[in-house]
């Protein structure tokens, strides 16, 4: 009998339940395998909170958003325990052994992959599934949840057109994606945004305003500006770069601490940039402006057909890997196939939009301004 433990960690995303179901179904079909779920990510494993993933437990969940297991952003080696932050890895190893698990499947994004890798280095057998609406995990062509979030954000951009048009306004729409521009760029192109700002290409406000004014000259008195949450102005990007260089240069501990705190402050302010950008655009162009932040709407609800299909492939691929006892890997998408990628090749990297990516070329070719 092989025993599989499953947990979901990090921000939830559509398609997680479909993946859990696929693991359960494939395991049940392979006689001699059982699956047990842990609640709320690594915390549930540490506290030994389990959920049955038998036939009844996995039934009717294919189309459900979120994760029936619950999730958290807890890290095994830095877990908040009362008022202390402790390394709880050993407690997790104990529970893994108590349940006689052969493997722990961790469904998550960049942070989860790092945590799973840490547990693997401690001797636990782990397999991961790349899940994040941000699509920023390396060594996989796509991540679970991205397709659904892309559709939701695209629909939002679509819908903002009619109100922006009716009121002759600029609507600036904030789209998730952490420090990567995949969602904003994809939804911006698919939804027909006129300007798209992504973290990979620091923007100049004057260039954004120029693009809007150019539209005005053609009689188009409204504009949609899609802004990735990690987008930065050229000014801020240059300031951050100089601070990083200064941190590396100085040998004075106090000075380094002071610059690091300035850098932290600047990064924290980034969340408000969308509001100052909107105000500046209103002032420069004379068009009334509004902000819409899509936020967690993008992570909620029913997964797309494509994500359900992807989740089912990923879940079943994991069970095949367990049968082969192939551990310490991520089940990643490579073309049309699911491939096992060693975790050391995945962790510590972030897949951002390459500047020569075809989506950037496409955006340029249809006249979308990228503000750079
Ligand atoms: O990683 C997914 C994501 O939705 C990011 O796009 C966003 O930056 C972050 O999670 C939000 O996290 P939380 O749900 O903890 O606010």
C-alpha cells in the first residue's frame, strides 16, 4: 500500500480542487494507494489536521473554486507559534512518518516550492504541482489557475470599456501578478487595453499620457490602462537600482541598514502608485479618471475548462510519478506533456515576461503603449 499526503499552500487558485480530485481518482484506480489531505498548508501538516480524500471526499469538487483543504502562507522553518517564530520542520517529519506516508504532494507557487524543497532536503519524499495565477514559476510553460484568472481579468477589461467610453474617462485597472506581468499583459491584449504597464518594463508617466493624448487627437476620448500590481515607474526602478548598488558597495553596517530601510519603504509605496499615476494622467490629459483594482476576484470561482484539464493532467501525472517512486520533482508543463523537473532547477528563480516575448511584440504591433 502506497500512502500519499496532499496539501495546498500559498494563495489559492482556481483548479486546485480539480487537481486534488485527479490525484484521488488516479490513486483509487490504482489499487493499493491511499490519499490523505492536510488542512491549511504546512500548518495542517505540523498540527496533524487531516481531511479524508476517499471516494466520497473527492466527489463533486471538479468545478469548485478555492481548495477544499484550505491553505496558508506558513513556512515550515519559520512558523509563527504564539509570539515566537520557530522551525517546525521536525514536527512535520514526525507527522509524515506517523501516517506512514510515501510522499507528500505540495500544490503551490514559488514559496511552496521553496518549502517543499527544504522538506526534501530533510529527507521527505515530495512532489509538487505548479499552481499560481501569476504564472511566474520557472521550468513550466504555465501554472494552474493562470488561465482562469486571465479570463476573469480579460472580462473585467472588456466590461470597463463601456463605462469608460460612456463617461469619456480614463479607467486604470489594477491586475494581480506579483512581480510578473503575465496576467496584465495577457488580459490587456485580450481585453483591448490601450496601455499596459508591467514590472518588466518600467514606465514613464509622460509616455502613458502621450498615448492617451494621441487617442484624443483621433477623437477617442476614453482609454483603458491595464497596470500589473508590480509595475514600477522608471524613476522608482532607477532609484531602487541605485539603492541596491549602494547596499552592495558599502561596508558600513549602519549605512547598509539605512539604505535597506529606504528601499523597503519605496517598495511598500508601490501599492499606492496606481492612484498617483491615475491622478497624474487626469492632470496631464484633462480626462476624468478612475481606478478599478480587480484584486482577489481574479482568484475566485469556477476554474476554466483549460485549467480543469491541466489540473487533471497534473494530478494523474503525480500519481504516475509516485508509482515510479520519482521524488523531489515538480510536475511541470513542457509543450503538451507533463514532465518531472528536479526541484533544485525550479526553486529560487522567477519566470518573468522576457522582453523579446511574442506577447510584447504583439502588443506593439496592435499599437498598445507599454509606457516605456
Ligand atoms: O500569488 C498570487 C497572488 O494573488 C499575487 O498575484 C498577489 O500578489 C498575492 O497573491 C496576494 O496575496 P494575498 O492573497 O495573501 O493577499
